[in-house]
């Protein structure tokens, strides 16, 4: 795989209210202006597109070449093992040997901007779709693994398109370094210029005001769900507006309780009957004797709605799914401090096959089940589960689940 570590980068922009300068991290969604205090929530229809700044001489027409940027954990279930690998790469979104194969360190030393309508230049249209990019990453990852590939999934990923600036003299010039690229004459580049597109990718800055009562919504800067401290509602951006999110919680009157958010997911799994807790015990071959009342306990997948290091994320999801929290569940926001939601349900859906892969025993049986597995989301709902805070861990005694506090803080940098 050609590509270089990008880690994370900084995006420069301006407050939509007062024009004050601001810097964002890649995972930031909620932005609060340090000048006018106005809160905005960043929305795009699909994914973020960024520009690398150029140092081209004045008057040069810039052409922007797209690179896919992917950062996340790849999982691959093959006979005998579930392999994983962290990937942090940039790769060409147009296959061309005239342009650098990856961004290298360019995006680490530069402050990026949103690629939007106001940008001038010729934007080359990507030839490689996001799905192709992921397939390519998975192919490279699985090249040395045993075959067949039973299941591939990505967890905790961010992906975006980064546009790097170039311009033409007699040769193709790198407009960041202001020097010729290793290959590429103007004539060789010309055919690519036929497929350019306008940078019609607006970033919407939604004011963070509660649609129900007008109060300022609360959330961490990477929050996907915002809460209203005034009318106790929860909101999630959808398109260019906030939609109210149904929220449940498991009450716990003990002092020192903090709540962690989970997605409780109803999904159809092709070829498997997974309607009740009893079904799960049978499918996964859990070391438990099926009790008659378990036939009536509905089965749900459970995944963290917070980011965690991917192996730990899957271990927690597998454990909570095996436990099927079934104490009383109440509607509404939890009555106490809660961790923020920064893992989307859609992405959590990717992990369901892996949860089965980790749950089902013995291995040959698991391999038969996850091969060609198809999972279709029916419904997901946000549920806050109560944990008692210890010095280093948050503990849910009912499930005997401990989540390390450092896991929660480190995961922010994923
Ligand atoms: Zn401002
Ligand atoms: Zn409100």
C-alpha cells in the first residue's frame, strides 16, 4: 500500500456569525466561537472535503488533485483468525503516475481549509469511489492472510477527500513545494483536465439552538448527539437540521453514577434466527442453559456509542450483547453526568458481523455463520447505561463490565 501516516490535521476557517478566525480538528463537529460565543454545528451531506493551501506564484491557474484519506481500524475474519490493522493513509482518488502517489507529510505541516464554493481552481473529479478505496485497503491488508476472506469491516474510521494544489508550466508543478513533480509534462496532464468539477460542496454551520425551546445545545466538540439542558431533549443533525432523538436510560439510584451511551440495535441477520435472548444463547453457543422466559426476551445488538480503541470497542460490544441489559429501562435523558455520543449508529452497524464473529463458538461454526453474512439495520436507539465511577474504571456491576477511564479519554484522539 502506498501511503504515509497523516495522523491528524488542523482546519482553518471563520466563524459564520462574526467572521472571527478559528481552527478545528478533523473530528470536530461542534464549534464555539471564541469571539462571539456563537455555537455552530458542522454538516455535510456525505463527507468532508479539504484543500491544502498553495504557494503558487500569483496568476497561476491551480488544479486540485484528489486524495482519499482514511484513518481507522481494518478487521478481516479469515479461517483461523480475526486479524486487525490500524490504517492511516492517503491515496490517489485518480490513478495517475504523473501525480505523487500519496500526500506524504504535506497535510501534517499545512493548515487545511474546507473545499467549498468560494474556492478557485480546477477540481479534478475522483475516479475512485469510496467503496473502491476501502476495497483496495482491504485487499492490501488481506494479501498475506489465509483465504477465503469471510468478513471485512472497518471500525472507528474517518475518511475524507483532500485536494492538493498543482499548476502547469512546461511540467506539472507541485504548488505546495513550488517545484516540479517527478513526472508529468503539461501534455500528459491535459487529458485529466477534461474531467473537472466545480467545488460545489457547501459546509453548513447549523446554529446550536434547541429547535424546541431555543436554548443553547450542549455537547463535546466531536459530539454527534447534542442535548438541551433546558427541555431535556436530545438532537442529532440530519441533512441541514436537527432531528429529535429518542433516548432511553437504565436508572441507578447509587451515588457516583455516570452514564455511558450505547446503541441498542435491531437488525435482521440473513440466515440466522436471532429474535430472543434464547436464540442468541443457541446461535452463539453461550455456556448457559436456556431458561424458558428467555424465549420472550427480545434480542438486540449493543455497541458503544462512544469511540474506543477498536479491539476494546468490539470486546465491550460483545460483552454487552451477551449480557442483554434487561433491567428496567426508562425513557428520556439520564439523570446524571453522561459521556458524549461520538460513534454513529451507522458505523456501529459495521461491527455487528464482528460481534457475531467474536461471540459464536466453536470457530468452525462461527466461520460458517459469518461467511457471506448480511446484516440489515431495522432500528437503533440510544440507551444510557449506568456505571459506578472508581479511581481508574467505570463499572457496571450487573454486567460485570469495567471500562477504563483512560480508554475513554485516549479514544478521543483516534
Ligand atoms: Zn464568532
Ligand atoms: Zn430545549
